[in-house]
């Protein structure tokens, strides 16, 4: 996305140049899927219960889903549970 911004030229179709609002709408739609990642990272770091920033970062990189043995099927089956 960053390289697209650096080498940006307005969208054209043959001789027709699309209006600025159409180009802006395209950038907004493309940015919607990308903005979720930093928002999720900030949310995870802000809501983590660790006191230090390094502890929050380490804790946010650990999986929260663990495999446990199912009590109904014995040791041969396992299922996932959220912590």
C-alpha cells in the first residue's frame, strides 16, 4: 500500500480520467481492511492486564486457545477452549 501511495497516478480508462471523489473512495475502501490490524494491536495492548509495556507485548503474542482433553470422549479426543 505504501508503494502504491508513492507511485500514485490518478485512475484512467483510455482517455477518461476518473473524478477525485472516485479515487478517494477507492483508497478508503482499500484502507478499511488494512486499518483493522493496527487497531487490533492497540486494543490488545491497551486492554492487557500486564503492568509493563514489554509484558503486555509478550502476553499479546501468546495464543489464548489451548487444546484440552474432552471429558466425554476420553484421552483420544481433544477440543479447543478459549481462555
